[in-house]
C-alpha cells in the first residue's frame, strides 16, 4: 500500500507539472478523472471492507484472521502500480527547484494522517496494531493525496510569486541596461515557434542574435533565457510570447518591451481558457499596444482579425505579409511544393491605400526552403519582413531561409527504413492539421497513413473542429487512419464517415503504442505516415 501511495503521489506531481503548476487547470483535470483519481474504486472498496470488519467481523474473527483478510484485499487492490507508473511518460517529471519545493511540502502534509493512524493502531491494539485503524488511515491518506497536493501548492503560492517577481525584475533590469538591444516579439494562435526560428535564421546572417529555445514562451522561460543566456554582445533578442489567459502578453511585454512585433494569426487555440476568439484577439493585440514608439508591427494581412490591429497605433510602422495579392506589402506567388520543401517568389510591393511602408518597392527574390506546407511560406514572409526592416538585402534573406531547418515535431520530414514520416506531433491546431493532411496528399508514391488523437483545448468548438478535421481528411483521403483514444476521437470519426471515408479504413486504438504496432503490420518501403498531434500524458484515456 505504501508503494502504491508513493507512485500515486509522484503521478499527481507529474500531472500538476504538465498543467503548468496552475491549481485551476489541475483541479479541472481532477474533476475530469473523478472516478479514477478523486474517488478510486480500490480505495473506497478497502475502506468499506475495513468498516464492515469493524461492524460485523470483530466479534467472531480473531484479530489475526481479520488482518489476513485485509492484507489479501490490500494486495489484490493495491499490488499493481501500473496506473500511476510514469516511467514511460512522453514528457518526464522534471525535478526543478519549484518541483522540489512542492514535493517537500506535499510530502510533509501527506505523512501526518498515516503517522497518526499508525500510532492510534498501536495504541488501540494490545499485542499487535489494530488492523482496522491501520488500513483505514493509510487508505484514507492515499485517497486524500490530490487534495493535499492542492493544499501544498496553495500554501507555496506566495513564495512562488515572490520568486517569479524577483526573476522578472532581474530580467527587465538587464534589458533596460542594454539600450542598443533590439527586441523582436512574436505572438499568435499558431506558428509562433516556427516563425521565431525562421527570423533567427535570417537575422543570424548579419547580426548576433539571442533566441529563446524550443517553445519557451512563458514569463519564467523568457526570464531564464534573458538572465542566463543573453550577453552584452547580442544585438537582437527574439522572443516568442505565448498566452493562455487575458493579461499574459501584458506581463511578458513588461519584461521586454518590443521594438518589432510579429502577429502570425488569430485562431481557436486555447479557446477553452479564453472563452471567445474575440478575447484571444484582444489579448494578442496587447503586443501592438506595448510596441515602442517608432517601432514596426509585422501583421498577417490575410487574417482579418490581425489586419484590424493596424489602426491601433499611429506612431508605429505597419507591414502586412501574406499570400493574398491584396493588402500585403510582402507577398508570395508561384508557390510549388514537393517532398523536399517549397519554393516561391517573394515580392515587395507598395500599397499606399493600406499603410505607408519603408520597404523599397519592386524587390523580388526566388526562395527555396526545406520546409513543408503553405503555412511555412506564410511564416517565411514574416521572417523576410523582419530581415528587410533590419537592413538585410533580399539575397541575404534568401540565404537565411534556405538554411532554416524544420522545427522538431512541426511538419518535420524524416526517413525511417524506406518509409517517409511527417512528424507534426506538437500541439495540433485546425489550420496546421489541414495543412499537414494536404501535404500528405501531395505525396504520390506509396500508401499514406494518418495517426492522430485529434485536437484539444478548443473549448466549445473542440468537437466541431475535430469533426471538420475528419471531413477534411475524407476530402484528401489517406489509405488508412488510426484514431488514438475512443472518446477523444469520436468527432474525428464522425467527420470521416460523414465525408464518405470508408469506415473499414479507420482503426480506433487506445494508445500511440498500439497504433504504431498495428501500423507496422501494414507498412512497406515508400509509404508515408503523418503523425498529427500527440496529446500529453494528462489526456490519456
């Protein structure tokens, strides 16, 4: 039982970390899993057995016999720890300083009930500890672990807030002491990380650039890079700014006020926490409000909600980028795609009817990249704009973009034993998912397979968007679709069948490992596999 409780506690810490140490999000996760985590059957059943023993068995069974009965039930119900085993987790538990503090407080709160119960059991028993008291208190302590974790996090919250404010103040002061540093900030519903690395690839052709790694886009992630990695020799700092709640962008801009703001798009990502697309647009537009006077806003001219932000400031320059021939200062045309990437012609045009631009009209450059998908061209245009306003020539922009490597798990093309794998497993969204399926359909050789658990964090539109994703796959049909998670993927299944996709070509599995196992039975050299999204461990069914 002790072993089970330890694994259960570690599992809860892991989920709490995956939920960003946010008590409200962890609480929502608990209520979604109330029958397995808050009120697990083994715990309730063993407590019931102990109570029955006190009420009915104590008079006609010896204490030894009762102990044996309870031990049998304990081993039967608590012998396995597979439910709480995180050794094979997709994202492991990381014992950061914050996690160590939380673990210490959580452990402190967790030991008191079994300690008191054990003491009472020895006090109540004569020669041996009272089995009923011992079992009851130990099971109760394990049952209460989720509540004790929330209690520990609540107690630590003021201390964590103090540490965070200290880190943010240190980072902001460092930025203020580097007046020559130019800050480029990127936000949007999708494409932030890919755009960030494309900007980094372009600007590094001339400048010394510091860029946040991976998907670092939170206050503490950005502060860590500024405090530890930013050097006096750096000329440009490129930051990705994420937001899940209103006020997040304001908080980030107080750490590093941008000279250049890039807004990629407005979509339904994190709709669950924002509540509406309008709230998402309002939050992202804070990047324009915090832009330094005389700075530049690079906006997606193909996105109406982003384009509407152009009128927010009269003291900043606005550059529109996009695929549409209307509205945009920097455009792409003659786009071609293949399994090696994409090629397009970048044009810089004047559009005085939209906004004056300092870019020289008439610039053109043929650009080739080893990136897949239409949205990669869009991201490249944002990066080209950042390079051109920084004084780079179009040819230099072309060279930088040609060197850009695919971001890990974002339409990343891999070759494994003669099979092409399109890895788009990171944080799927409606636009990216459709683009990924379109890319898959462009491959001519071999059979095509899709493995997906669908999309999450889309609020009230989650089922609708997943259903539309299924319909999109039916319009660009792969040879077989593996859906991971029966409940999560039900709308995707409905969309596929509504779109006329053969139900016999759909396999619903319980895990990614099972999907891969079944896929291996079908794969041959020359086939293409798309992994569209990979949900975190907290979404396992």
